[in-house]
């Protein structure tokens, strides 16, 4: 969910240059190592950025433009630009601009052992050209042109019209591939299902990639409208079978899919991957406790963490100004810590000091009282599930530390109208984390260390389930 997700394909520019390809590195402000990976893509260049000290791997560079000796790299997450001039065959000297800040950045081309040390982690499931199907870059607007969406539609090379699935990303601003730690799970899903005869549309979130629209005031309900814009666009395509349209949502996307299907009876199926069916408030409590349980934290640590979380969430829900939020949390938390003082009137080590918490609140308050959070924490998914009449496949991993699938899958079963239960299939999958990777420690930090992007068994489960309900084009 939003707490864990890092800033989440790399769209290309003209004038690919063989001398640009490879790994380049420099230091921001003299201390933060940044690593650029440039690769050829036809007549253009693709790029990703790593910030190893921050655990950020494979951040997509939206645009790479090399014009003579001038290089410009534009990123959407973070919203930043690197503009530089080539000073030799192996160096560029430029400026990193992020927000109102401008920082000098000198990068040099790495070779041999140096390049190997920063080599991108292996991602063997990422689809590689040439593909045995069509892949179109598409763009379209909502009805009042306040939102512009860009994505990729894949579909079989022959035949049609095709059944179609629209992929819906999880929380945080993410690109069409739901890129995280260099993994591109939506690209993997789209590739697999298209090879089995389905059309698949995956779309950049607002402000990611080439999509545009308001984010600051947007909620999951607004993002649901973006998906409906995508569905409306698909209905204009002659190669799409509008009687066999469905949604595949992950995390927050699996919360959005039932919202849409509940009111749009043209939706034939939805696949829910790690759906937070408990609602946002309970989900955030789980996200606080489960990592502590994995770390075998003492009971007093877990109790203190949950109390801090309860105070924070209650004010995120009700406070509407930054000042009220900071003052409210600060006052309530200080009162709580007074009850935790030991016999020498000192706080135990496991209690976050009030001044430290207040400092964090000052930095994060605007985002924590945003419309997105208020909607997420207060939204009750049960009524939407009760109105579903489409086929539903709900899947979740039992090692997920972001969504409690053991509870959420049972809730989905309880929510669905009894008359529609025969259309519901659900399964708790052993050994899988929130990204549907086979995991070992199963922490968020492990996501990027795993080579697997998405469980092949889950891909097959999705494909087989769809085949039983739809009649796709002959598979490749």
C-alpha cells in the first residue's frame, strides 16, 4: 500500500547514441550515489535510475534525449530533470533539478568491475522484443479533458475481436508496468495473457509516464473514473470484444476493481490480487503489526507501535488542516508517552520520543491529511462487493505483510451476494508476498533482491481461470 510503495516504461527519445549505452554514475551533493542505466531501443534510448543508498532500484526515466553533446533525462517519480553536457567520451557535467533545488551532478561511464558492481539486478521474466503479438502505445482523454492517459495495449497479431483485461495499479503513483525495484509485474502479466490470446491494456497513473491529471486532490474514486475512461476508449476499438471485458487489480487496484464492477454491469470478470477487503483503517493496522511479528518484536514494542498508529490514523481521518493535525497528534501522543515513563521518569528505548515524532509530522503532514488518505481510511468495500454480478477470482499470498489475505479472502466470500457466490473463486497461496513473489524473509526490503517478478503458478492460475469463462483467441 501507499506506505510501502516506493516511487514507481522508460519512454524513449530520439537520437540514440551507442556511446550513451551502459552504466553511468555520479554523486548528488557529493554524497548520494546515483546510477544511470541506458539501453538501446530501436532508434531511441531507454533509461532507469538507481539510488542504492535509498534502496531505490530501476526508477523509470520517462524521457532520454541526446542531441549532439547535450543530454536531458526527465523522471516523473521523483519529479526531476538531469540536464548535462558531454565533457568527454566518458563524462557528462550537468545539473540535477528537483522541485526548487538545483544540484551539480557529474557522471562518468563505468566499465569492467565498476559497471558490474552496479549492474541492474536480473529480471528474467521481463518481456524482451521481439514479441509474438502486437503492442500499441495509446493515448486518450477523459470526457472533459482534465485527465490525459497513456498506456500500452497488447493483443494477438491475428484474429479478433479479443476479450480484454485492464490492469489497475496499486497505491502510489506508478507507471503502466507497476515498476518497483526494477520489477515490471504488469508487463509480465500482460505478456503472459496476450500470449494466451487476450488483449491487455496497462496505463500510466496520473503524472506517471505520459499521463497527466490532478493527483494532490485525487482519491481512489477518482482513479476508478480513470479506469472507466480506459474502458470507454476500449469500446471504440473494433478489435476488442466489448462483451468480454474485465479488470485485474493489484492492492489498491484490487479495491478499485469492485467499485467499478459494482456499477458497470458490462464488466464480465475481475481478478483481485491482494485486495484490502478489510478497508484501509484495518489494513494500516496490519501493516504496522506484521513486520514487527516477522522481526519477533517484544509485546511491549508492538503495543506501543499500535498505540502510535491509532493516534496517527484517528487524526488523519478527522483533521483538515496541517496545524490541527500536528497539534492534535502531538498532544495526544505526549499524553500517551507520559503513561510510559519508567521509575526514573525516562521513556523506554522502544518508545519514539514525542519531539522526534513531531519533527516527522511537520515534514509529512500535508500528504497524511490528503483526500486520498481520508478516502482510503474511511471507505467500506462491503456494499460494492454485495452488488457484484460478474465472475471474481480473488488471490492472495500468505506471506503478504501489506494485506492480511487470510482475513480479506474470507471477508470477500462473506460480502458477495449468496446468489453470486458460484461465480467467486478465491485462493490463499502459500509462500508468496504482496508482489506474488516466492519469498524467504518476505519483507519489503526483499522485493528487490528476488529475481522472480511474479509467480509463474499464479500467472497460470489466472490464465486457466479466464479460459474456463471466456473463449480467447488460440494461444501462441
